[in-house]
């Protein structure tokens, strides 16, 4: 099988984790006779530096012409005070242009890392849930303004039924294949948009009667994710709440660097680790590549390459079991970014299995 992949390494540690991901992908391609063709593009801070804008037409056109997109990380502190031309604006624009409204973030606890989480073992053992985050609307995409005096500002949060329905249907279909349970996280006691989310889900639930819906306010949900994460299976929420909750959930797993994601919708799907660009670690060979590598696994699964995806998942589990992980998990005796990649590549080469 041949696939064209747009590679957007981005900023900070992005190029390092993407480099290891591509090495793993090449090893998979060699083992299973697949051909992966990479189209490398600029996005974010590096794009501003070289072209003056965070997302060029060339990058967008390349992404539209590929089978998938693999993204590293976006962000550079030197643009923090530039509200008109920030690296993150390139990512938001890309998501919007591609119609990537459904962001999927699996939260899975590994037995070998139970001691690495700051949360009590009994709370997190066997935790396995998925966050479905709406990705192209809400407050991140609403109208924004700071007054001329600098003393007043606003950000508008807006949703319509179509925005909510299309990701909700993905969540309901996923729930049918799992425990038939969805938890909607909102703030319906205060926000009009949250009330619309609830009304829309109740309507859709009439078609998916087997699925149970629970409702949690965001403030309660942020606590429940820590003290009782086992209650969740499919957690559905709007853009900003999903952003916050998935980062918080990294405490369950043991590191933000372990969580992958996929973003799907109208056009080319995108796969990326949920961590940021972590500029202080850039170029030091200490970044955790596993979130990016697990994002590759999600991509392969969506390509229909199930055995290839399962192999990566199995070998990542073996890597963690054997203590082959980076400084964010093991401060005393860490492996480097490249050493983690080397372990997985060597494991792929010697693994048994049919092509």
C-alpha cells in the first residue's frame, strides 16, 4: 500500500518527536511492504520565521493533497506578545480549512507506569476512556477584541446544532462499540451554548437509545477526572473544555508526552501528540516521542493497517515495561529521544508476524 503523508514538524521539540515517528513508520513500511511518501511543510513559528505567516497556501495545498497529516508541535515564546501573528493561529486555521471538527484523545493507563502517576493507584488502575473534543468552533474561533484603551476585551463562544451534531454522532457510534455510555461535559447552568449541547444530544439519543448519557458540569468533571476516572468511557465536550481536560488527564497516564490524538472531519485527517512545543527541551534529545509514535499508530489504524497499528501499540507497551522512556517519566535514569526510537525500530525488525 502507498500513502502520501504531509509532515508538519513545527516548533520546539516537534522536529525531534516527528523524526522518531518517521523512523518507526519507515520500519513498519519495510516490514509490511508499504510505501510512505513524506511531504515536509512549514507551520507555526518556523513558518513565521521563514515566510512571515504561520500557515502558507503551499502548506495548506500540500495537506489537502495528501492522505493524512502528521504534526509535531506548535508554539514559540518569542511570539507570545504578538496577538496578530502567532504560531498557534496557523494550527487553528489549518483545522478550520480542513474541517477537522472531531478530535479524539485516548486516555489509557499502562500498568508499568502506575507508580509514575501522582494519583493513587487504586483510582487509576485499568482506566481507559476517550475524549471527543469539538475542534473547529467555540471560544477559540469566535470574534475577539481588545479595546483601544486596553481596559476591556471579549471572546465570543458560538455553536450551532450542526456543529454539535456531527461530532456527537461520532461519539455515539464509538459508544456503541464500547460500553454504550457518553459523559457530556458542559456548563449548562450558566452558558447558553452548553444548554444547546444538552438539547442536541437528547435529540440524537432518540436514535441511539442503547447509549446512556451522563451530564457533568466542567468544574465537577475536572475533579472527577482525578478522583474517579474509571467512571468515564466516552467523554464528549466542546473545544476549550476538551483542551483543558485532556491535558489534566495526562496526570493519570503519567506524562503529557504519552497521549496521542487524531483530528478527523471533512478533509485530510491529522494526527499529533497533544503536548506542546516545550522550547526549553528543543534540541536536547530528551523529548518523549511516544505520543507522536502512538499518533502514527492511530493513523495506521485509520488506513486499515490494523496489524501494523497493534504492533506499534504492543511495542510501546514493551518499551514502558522495560523502562525505555524519557526524562519526563524517569528523571533518574532516562533514555534519550533517539534511544526510545531505536528500541522500537529494533523491536519491529525482530518481531514475528505475517506481512
